[in-house]
């Protein structure tokens, strides 16, 4: 299982992660490789976007593909220290995944 870690500064705890450092890098990776079965999100990614922007892009791709972009049994973690950003990512994904 490919695990994706999206964070502009920190490193994942554990092995087997592909690390991307920006919004742009995350989108480029997933455009080529598809959506990973496990993603750990940071919210604050520097100047080109946020983890919340990544989540909105993933959901939009899933909607456009008729539910084929996000894999079955998709799992995620939000490791962001930004409490508002964390709540936005968790709420958006939880709501979408529950209702898709």
C-alpha cells in the first residue's frame, strides 16, 4: 500500500511513506500515481496552497471520476498543528466519505 505524507517541514513516523512538500507536489504526484490508500495531511504547506486545498482537489477528482479516484478502504490522518485547519480537513473528508 502506498502511503502519502503531505508536509512542508516534518517527516513521517514510520516507514513506507512517499513525502511531498507542497500543494503543487501533492497534486502532481496524485495526477501521475493516483490517490494513495493512506494519506497523512498537514494543513499549512507554505505559499502555494494548504492541505485543505489538497483535500478539496481530491474530492473534486473523485466526483469527476464517478467515485473512482479515492480508493476503497481509503484511510487518512491529519497531523497538522493548526487546530482550525485540522478541523476543516477532517470535517470535509468525513462528510464526503460518509455520503459518497
